[in-house]
C-alpha cells in the first residue's frame, strides 16, 4: 500500500486533539464578555471578529477532522445565523469525553448510540419544559433576542439602538407564503441590504425604507430626484450591457473608397446606440442602472430626457433591486425577430429615486418598492469596525427571522444547557445498558457552555456552575419558577434570564445540539486514516 495508515486509538486521539485545538481558538470569544480575534492573512489583510464561523473560515485548516468542525460552524451560520461558537465548543467537548470512554474500553458504537439517545431526550426536554411561546410576550422579546445575539459582538454597548433597528428591518420585508395549506409569513433576510459608509459614529446608522445603491449619477446635469409626474412613480431599467458607442466587432474590415462614407459609418455607429437609448426611454424608464459603462455621448441623451443614469452598479445589488421593484435584469435588447426592442414589463417601479449625500460619497436611494426591501446604512470609524458590525447585525437579523418564523424562545446564558445536563444525568441512571455511561458524559459535556461563559467573564466558574446546577435540580424536582435560571455575567450571579430578557430562539438551541452531536459522531466513527 502506497502511503501510510494510522489505525485505532492513534487516529482517534489525533482527531480529538485537532478538534480541541480548533475549539480552543473559539472558546475565548463566547458570550457577552468574549474577546475578539485578529486574523491576518498572507497578503496582510486584517479581519477582527468575534463570530465563530468567520474565525474558522479564515483559518485554512489542513487536518481532515478539524475541517468537519469548520464546516459545522459554517452550517450553523447558514441555518440559524447565530450560535456558531457554541456549536464548535459542544462538539469538541463531546469528542473529548467520548475519547476518554474509549480509553476505558467502551466500544465507539456504544458511545454513538448513547449520544443519539441523549440527543433525542434532550430535544424532547427542551420542547416539553423549556420553550416559551413568543405570542405570550410581544415585540419586546424580539428586541431582547436581538440584544442577546449582539451582546457578545462589537454592537454590545449600543445593542438597544441596533436591536430596534434590526427588528424594524426584518419586519419590513414580511412576505406572505402558504406552508402546508396554512397562511404563514416568511422574512427573507436577503431583501435587507446592508451598506457600509465611513465616518460618524455607529449610532448614526439608519434604516432606509427602500433600497440604497452605492453608486452616483453618471453626469452632473441629471436631476437628483425622479418621480414620474403622471404616474407619481419612477420606472427603473436595470441593464447588464454596455451603453457605449457601437464599434465594429474585432476582425471586421471595411474597405471604403469614398471618404464621405467614413463619416456616414461613424454617424451610423452613433445612431445605433442613440436608438437603443431612445427605446429604453420610450418604454417609460426614467432611471437607468447598468452594470457596465455608459460613455459621454450616451449620457447626453439621458440628460436631455431628464433621467437618472448610473453606471458600474454591482450586479448582485441589481438582482436584489429587480426582486424588490418587480422588474427584471435585462441582458440584451435583441428579441426573437432579430430586431432590438425593450419590453416595458422589465421595468421596476418605485415611488421615488433620489441621490443623497452620506459620508464622503453619494448614495442612490430607491424608496417605496413593491416587494418590500429595506436597507441599513451602517456608519463607523473604520473598515474593520464596519465589517464586524455587518457580521453582528447579520447574526441578529437571522435570530429575529428564526424567532418570527418558529414563534418560540428559550432563556439564554447557560440556562438550557444546565437544565439539560441535570435532566440527562437523571435519565442516564434509568438506562440499564452500557449506553448509560455515554449519556452521563453527554450530560457533563453540556456544562462546558456555562463554564466557558463564566471563565470568559473572569468569574469563578466552578462555584457559579455548582450554584446553577443546584438551582436546576430544584427546578426539576418541581419548582417550576426556577427553570429559566441562567448566569448574569456582569455581576457574576445567577438570575432568571427570561425576566432579564436574555433569550434565544428555541430552534437555534435545538439545531445547534443536533449539529454538534452529529459532527461529534461523524468524527468518532473514524478509526482508520489512510493517506495515499
């Protein structure tokens, strides 16, 4: 066999070590007092972030088992948006415990089935005992969940301001859909556009009801606002083509005998583009956005028509705008008959399109879209801060979306984990087979979250976790008022986190448990590594 083969315990230990190494990187950035990581890549670009998924994406991980954890964080980021760090920490802790059990001579298959039993029990326990339906609480808890999600990020100190903004943004993109024959609502996060503009303080960020594009009008003679007088709205044409003087294609040679003909060819070249533009304007467009260029000759026609034209727009932005305004991105004007036409149904409509000054540059605002779109314009001191604000805001938006769609929440701050841990320990003692040991270890591993939270907050972890456990034991024995008790990391005490407004979507907790467990099992099943 060409290559090398590692088997049995060696591989397992190697995998667990790699997973722990990855988790240790993320560990210190968990929780409201977590610290940030500064990542410098090979060109010297700096990323400063607190977001587990971003940290792991930037590390180019070689080890195959560690890659599983990186993908895990990425999956959590796509599915739930928040809780990427905790997923990785729980998964690595499960692995570490499992490895200890294997060393004691318990077969991996037993451990895997024990973990599966524990997971099933845990999810049921959350659903039965810990979930609070959102309808009971109203708007405030959306803001609370957003604040909880932001508390560990750079927006933490200003979370009241940003949470409100995030909730407004998500609500503004509400779309009715039918799920299994019932009317429901979905909140597409992609319809919320986040623009970053330098300058001012982060508290001067604002939300625009509509769409903001980071482009300026192409010529000074154009109006700064457009609202069609007859229709009281602006018609937007979104193009993905060049509006430049039509030149002959490469390799085409024209032999001209008469010098007058050259002038005619030139004139025709100009007219071709002029006709194109005329067709677009005749279709009723008074805002023209293109991803390619528009040259000066063509700008003249737009200025005369009193339209706003902007060139070199971002294609992704235009696709979103097309969705929001009900238009289409037009790639070519050729129709089936080989002539050039412009179809008026491709135009998007909006109430007004105006150019405003923000910071050092101008932005084009498209207000009053049909499809409901909103833009958050972030302000901040420097690039790093803006990027990190963008990431933090994205996490919160996802959390609010999950909250609105699933309508249930749980208390945060280690409450769920501790409660599960106690419940699982009780459950473990009722199992008569060897899986009992695996379930008990699963219960222990969940405590890693409150431990890491309190260590990051520079509090006495052992004491706080012991307190939490005793309170949750009482809660399980029948005192229902205590079941939402979690940590208060600023003062280093335990408190009712539901009352304190530290809440998370239940779906995020359940999913992160599932993902962590699956990832741990995936890595645990490996007992042989062959490098070819």
